[in-house]
């Protein structure tokens, strides 16, 4: 596997994904009972924006860079910006937190965070990052296999985040559908969030269509395009499919998506949409 997120950390797709991740975790932690958050493709958990990979692409400048220096972040993004600021206590943007670090920031002392990463060096970085945090468990293993092996969690409630590298897009969607089917059989009431890239929305239609027929009773899809989807050779946008969404998440996303479009648009023709694929909401 050749993908390294260090080249893309903090870009528009990360802002989109992580703002929604925090909204999900805030909704789930509103209830007192403990929960488990499982991240199937965790990466290294934290990324330096002053190192060669991030400097080479500069993608973060059109992502978190657009929000960092704003005197007052837009209200729907304030929670997200505050979480990133907490990882940069000197007030300068050096570090971009990945999903594991943001999840750890949002979870409570009695919650549990399970992180899966198949690349040995990334898994080692995860272990070093969370050394001493008893809530966090790192597994150097395939994330899809972990869904089958580690579910249901002892807490019986929580979130599984599926955020693969999509090196082979069509095969990745097939793997996701198979993994979700197996996971549902083991943990039907869990919340599942799946990040996916959009080069052409037309290519996403089969994935949406198959999830709209089951096995979950309720499925939302939130999407953001920062430019028109008129070139299949570049990342034009991204989406998050959410199965078993928490109560009122659709209203939260309806307020969040227009702000994300306004802040992150890179060309005329940027757009967003919120779809109720199954279950009637949105």
C-alpha cells in the first residue's frame, strides 16, 4: 500500500470529514452511557505541516489554512477549529490532528477508542502518540477484517469510521459494501460513517443505490464538491455515508454543509447536497 496521508493532511477533504466526525461523536456522547469508536484506517494520528510531505503539496492551505487565521470561525465549524487549536497550543499551526487524535479529544474518560492501521510504521506512530492513554487500543491489522473480529464492542453502542485510501476506487466500494454487510450482522445498531472521494458523482451512484436497499434501516449521505465534477482525473469533492445516524444529525449536517461549501470552494460550480438514501430523513 503506497498511500501516505501526510501529503494530504488538513486539506478540504479532511476539514469536511473531521467536522462531521466531531458532530457524530458529540451527538453520541450526549448520552451518558460509554461508547466505543473504531477507526478502520487510522493512519499515524497526527501530521506535521512543516515537514516535506505537507510542504510539497500545500493542500492544507485550501483546507484548515482557510480557517486558522479567521478571527471568528463560522458557528457550525467552531467546534472543529477549537479541536485543531487544542493540538497547537502555542497558537501557530504546526500539527494537523488525524481522526484518531480528534476522536480522542472528543471522547470521555469512560469511552474507548480502537485504532486499526495495517502499515507497520504508521501503527508504530499511533502507539507512540497514545502511549499512556488507557482508553486507546492500537491494532496493526487490516481494518475491514477488524470490523468482523472486533464487533460488537463491549459497550454495545458507538461509531465505526471507515476511511480507506481508495487506491482502486471501484474495488474499494465493493470491499466497503461487503464489510458493512458483515458488520451489520454482528452490530446492527452501531453507527457507521464511510468517507469516500468524488471525482464524478455518476461513479458514486451504484454505491448509493446498493446501500439504499439495506441492510441498514436509515442511511444519510452528505457530499461536498469544491469544484464541478467535470474531470475524472482529480479529486473534485468527497462524501460521508452515515448508517444509523444519531438523532438530529441531519439537521446538524444541513447547517454545516453550506458553510463548508462557502469556506472551501475552489472554483465556480462548487456545491453540496444531503441525501436520505434510506429511512426518510434529509
